C-alpha cells in the first residue's frame, strides 16, 4: 500500500506524513526506494510532457515523457500500449490491484526487462521483450524496459 500511495502521487511532489522513527524495516525500505526513484526521475516526472488517460470515465493510467525516458503509472487497468511512447527507456509502475501487467509494443522488441521491487530489489527476467507479454510484476512494483534501438 505504501508503494501504491507513492505511485498515485508520482507526477506531483510526494508528501509523507508518518512518524519516521516508528517505521518497520520493510516500511523504511519501501519509502527509501520511492523517494530515490522520485529523485532519479524527477526531470521526467515534473518537467516531462504528461499524458493522462481517462478511459471509460475513470483515471486509468498516465505517463510522462522527456528526452529518451518515460514513466508510466497504471492505476485501474494493468495494461499499457508502449508503441504510443517514443523513447528508449521506460518505467511502468503497477499501481493497479493486480499482480500481473499486460504490455504491448513492437518498438521495444528485444529490449531488456527487469522488475524493481521496493522490498526485494531487482529481479531480472530471463527473456527480452517479445512485443506482447503478461508480466507478473506484483502490486506496487516497477517494470523497467530499456532498448538500444529507437
């Protein structure tokens, strides 16, 4: 839930209102992950071109793009068409209520894929992106896709 809170506020300035001295080790690790992610991607998140998606009358996803990097946040629908994003590197944040995310996109064929877990670290997938895949990422986790070609 901490991760999903950060994902829901990722395109603004994250605010934390908790007693930092009473956090468990896992809670602290998750908060540090998201604050680091925000700092490392602040240029895209705050100054990139924001594209919200209001499919079916609800806020289903949003993405921001700047230069060669994009950040996609998935909320009520765990699906993203990556071909609509013109970049070499993309982070997909799973803010949905599902563990699996469906990704489609010919532009990222053969790109490396890894899952970033705020608790357990990086889990590299043994395959490159095949164009349309269901990835078991886990709620509140991140998929990182990086392509050499554009």
